[in-house]
């Protein structure tokens, strides 16, 4: 009996020890790559040196491109912020995703994900990843759209802005950590004061805090696979400050542009991008120092095309590169974005690809790399074969789709990677057609010469979008 009692005690002690011990990663988990998705806000296709920029210095991202892969025809999910992020998170194109526009005066709930929406963060979390969002969210807010908060959609940790309007100020007086407000020392002019809404003592620059949080998350989770969505707010205009001072390019210092004979908004715009470049470089250095570089896929991109809202000269830097248009346009200047991927030892250096992809494809790509299932309801095709040099295995989308809910209702389609169709302002407008192989700037409408292509795109547009009570085709869309 004593022997049985002793054996039982030994058995129970062994169970307790096993349960309290750190369980090592399985071989399968250890092989899963870390994924860091870094996204700038309103950075144009042509605002990086590796995409042709000549005035703004971006040495670290240029080096990232040399050491990895540069996509020449990658598209954002939308031409404005919120729907582009919704496409990225859900893997559904602009006509299917939950959030299809910037809400403006609409109820907050229309710019929020719902419980039934499956995000890439949730997919990776269920595959064993630690998940974090640092920076700008824009898909749910406290006080009316709590159902869309990041922690309800697969993120273990969140630090940043919930509301995209709050993110218009680079020197806020608070940010969110998970679902708690964290006060900052910046003092914001109150409503009723002259120049209300911007920081008078700009002490803490939000993107500097985001860099620190991103580095900390990586270090704390270096022993297991992690997904970091680092959603910067530069070089978006500081709209509150611009309204008051006509200078929304708000940055702690002008860096290498301080002595330029440029107006201060031009200096500030360039300085934001160069500061952002330095932050990306710090992350890449951090990964090397921690021995994680070969285990980590790092992606850098932008949420849509360049803005012209900070008081800077929108044409000085040629932010659209060879394309036509800005943010809020459905020409490629508004939706084609820089996209760079680095993964030492897995992605061969100094590679350029013309593979046509868009934000929605990140869902299937992340799922494939994490060796887990992609949600059944997506518009997502993995570009992992392109990243890993298996070009013959790469599938391609026949159609890509966008819409725009401001200035009437517009739609755009990319067919077979080079036929670009645009309907402007109303759903029964004639389709303008451009052949991007010959006309990357979309200057010559060739619809009349290609009636079969026009007919194919028009037929696709009949079923391209699902109906949405939150984002219906607006009343009056048929009117000029």
C-alpha cells in the first residue's frame, strides 16, 4: 500500500512538473517563418529610391530591395485607407470585404469588422503564432464599434490608434494599448482655441513609439513564430496641423533636408519618409542581432497612393513615379504601391518580379507559409511561389477589382494583368480602357479599339461586388 501511495505521489509530481514546464516548439512549429508586414500610410509608388525617387533618401529600404525582391505591379486593396486595410486583413477584394470606404459622417459601425470576419491575424494565431498590431488600425473603435477592436480579431497585442481620424495627428495626447488609453505628454489645443486639434508642445512622435514597440515585440517573442503587423502613419499628412498652419508635414526635425531651399512642408514630407526608412533599417538590424533574419519574412509596402494634403508640392518628388494619379484615384497612381519582400536564405537577393498581386493575396500567402488553411471565402491567391523562386507553380488572378465611394461611385478592374478598365462617378458610365503594357501612365483610352475586352470587363462588373447594407451603391450614383 505504501509502495502504491509512493508511486501515485511520484506520478502526480511528474504530471505537475510537465504541466508547469516550458513546452518546446514542435519541429513543425519551429520551421514556420516569422512574418513582419510593415505598411506606410500614403507612400507613393515613386517615393523610394529603389522605385526611381531622386530627391528623398531611403537607403535602408533600397538596400532591403537589393537584398530581397521588388514587385513592380503590386496593388493596394483600395485607393483610401480603411477599405485597403480591410482587404488586407480579410483576403477579400474591395467588392466583397466588410469595410469598403472611409466612413466620414456615417455611423462608426460601417468602418468596423464584425465577429464573423476572419482576419489573417486570426488564421495565424490559430496556427500557433504570437500576433501583434502596432500603429494604425482603422477597422473598429471604442465607443460605438467595439466589435471591430483588434483583440477581437486575432491580435494578442495592440498599441496605436484605433480611429483613423485620431491618426491624423502625429503627436497625439494618447494612444491605445490593447483596450486601455495611454496618456502621452503632447498637449493638444482644445476645441474653441485658435488652431484647435494639433499639438503645441510636440514632444513624442507616434511613429517613434511604434518603432520601439515593434522592436520590443520581436525580442519578447523570438522563441516562437510571430506575426507583426506594423502599420505606420507616415507620411500621411497631419491634417489638424495643416488646417491651422497650412503645414501638415509634421515631423520632429527636418533631418538631411534642413538646409534645402524648399518650403517647410516639402522638407517635412521628405524628412518623414527618410525617418521611416531609418525605422525599417532598425528592425532589419534588430532581426540580425537576435539571429532571426533567416527565420523572418519582412514585407514593406504602402496602403494606397500618395497624398497631396500636407501643404507640400505634390509634384516636386514625383511620388506617383511613371503612373498617373494620387490617393482617391483609381488610375494606378492611386492603387499601385511599392512592395518589397526580404527573407535571407529563402528569397534570392536582387530580384525583381512583374507578378501581379494585391493586398488580398497576403491571406493565402501567410496561410501557406504557416502551413495552415486559408479561409474558404476569400479572393486570395498565394504569391509564396514567386517569393521562393517557384515561378512555374505561381497561379494568377484573371480579375482584380476596386471601387470608390466618394465623388459619386467609381469602379476599376484589372483584367489579365494589363487591361485596366475604369468607370468614373456612376455605374452606367462608359468604360475607359487602358493597356498597361504600352501605356503605364493610362493616358490613351483604347476602349473603342478593343470592344471584346470592354465587353468582358463589363460582364464581370455585373457580379464583381456583393451587396452591402453598409456600403450600397449610393443614391444619385447615376447622376453627374
